[in-house]
C-alpha cells in the first residue's frame, strides 16, 4: 500500500514565531516594494532620465505622481530609485554580513591573540558611525553606486563580527559541540555545520536590522550627493533635489520618502519577529 506523501510548507516556520503577525506584515510590505521593482525591470511609464516640457506638474492621468523640475516622471524615477536602494542594501549585507560572519566565527571559536587584535580593530571601526565611515571610504574611492556598496559593506562588518563572535564564544563550550569533537568533526564542520545553524536566529534578526540601517544609510549618502550620480534616479537624491519645490509638487518628496519609510518599517517588523524567536530560544 503506497503511503500518501505530504508536502512541507516552506513558510510554516512563520507560525512558530512568537509574533508571526509582525513578520507577515513586514514581509508583505517588502514583497510589495520588490514587486514594484520587478515590474520596473520590464515596464515603466516613462524612461526615468527622459526630460520633457511638462515640468513640475502635479498628479494627472499621464503622470500618476507628477513630474519634477526637469519634466521627468516621478513614478518612473521612484521605481528605478527603489531598485538602486534594494541593490545597495543587498550588496551591503553580502559584504558586511558575509565577512562579519567569517571573522566573528573564527575569532569567537579560536580566541587567543588573533582574537584580541582583530577585535581591537573592529572596536576602532565600530566607534565611527556607519555613514561617517562610508563617507571616508567613498571619498577615497570616488562617488558611484558600486563604491557606496563597498563603503557601506565595510562599515557594517564590525557590527556583525561582534554579534557572531559573542554567539560562538557562548556556543563552543556547549554539549553538542563537545559531542561533535568526540566524533572527530573538523574545525570547519563544527563552525559551519554544528554552531552556525544554532546562531541563525540571532543572525537573521541582525540581518533584518542591517537591511534597515543600510536603506537609511543609502538614502542619507544619496541625499548628500554620494552614490548613484545624475541623471540616474536615487531615492535620497530625489528628495534632495525636490525639497526646493516641495509645496509646488509634494509628491516629488513624498513618493521616494514613502518607499524609504515602508522599507525601514518592513525590515524592522521582520527583525522584531525574528528577535522575539531568538529570545525564546535562549
């Protein structure tokens, strides 16, 4: 008799969270913005850099969010700018979290003099605000989207290093690690197979916070004119350009500003849901 196989729902873990509604709400907002970006990859009302004679127009059927001082469609620029923000935030997390996890895992697991030296360096970097440290890096490399990703990624390494290191120091003396050692597991297997999955809750929570901070940092740097350069759209740059004529065309500021607020809110909600789960596991 053939037994009926049941499919596992890959999203079932959400129901096990202490605050699943918070995570769902954050994920829904993020999905809506990602959908807006994906639509922008195949279709936009207008070319984001295309100028026209319809300058500083309000909301209309042809321009749902109006136009800026150069006649460019604000909705199209918001769709393009959201793409830039998400790419910068994702690139920042790949560099910052990726290197931070590797450094934190190695220093926390092995300890010793290398740990002391590396952590003093991280403490020195951590003393600088992320945006200020990124400004220094960008000033050396030059203003561009790629350079901003590297600058923010380097600035975010210390925060992930400190969190992962503390978790590895806590976990490396637990019984399951000792059992793995007795079974002949190598250092790499213990670090990445046995300990890393057990700190994933804390790591994912901090990853959401990191996304949150990366979005704000990208918007701040773009507002200052660092990062994606004109005529290409960037949410922070759009706000900077439009603040002079806010009362004539408020959607020029409110459009990109709303996307930034929603992104920050969504990652905060998901991070809070995951952080509650991590606290219960402790």
